[in-house]
C-alpha cells in the first residue's frame, strides 16, 4: 500500500501562511459570580482579589447585591448581569 501526500497546492492554508498572529496563550472565560454568589475558588485559582472584583463593579455603577452573574471573557473584559435586567422585550429584534 502506498501513502499519498497532498501536493503543496492542495494543502490547507494555515495562519502562518496568511501571516496572522496567533495568541501565545489561549484563555477561557472565568466565571466570577453565579446566582449572586462570588465563586471564591475561581478568584483564588486566577489570582483575582475580591477587592479587584468589587472595584470593577463600582467602575460600572453596580453593587454586589444587584449582580446575578459576572464573567471575565476570553478577551479579558469583565461582564456583569444584573438580577433586574433592563430588557423591555425578551425576544431579540433584528
């Protein structure tokens, strides 16, 4: 049985071929608050202090009592979801 290798013209393109930078480290979202409770294990595992988390809330005008969910996304931004969302209609409109 012979092994056939694809010709260079039929090889898939790679990020390197396109000169696209790839992040050196892939990160995943980090849940910080769920159901209104701070997830202390996630803070500790990721060297995040409660004070830092509270300061991020304060910057955005939130208080801990009003937050249902908080996450650091893979792009490094912190997102908060309040218990009382300001959504008028639950169905998205396009």
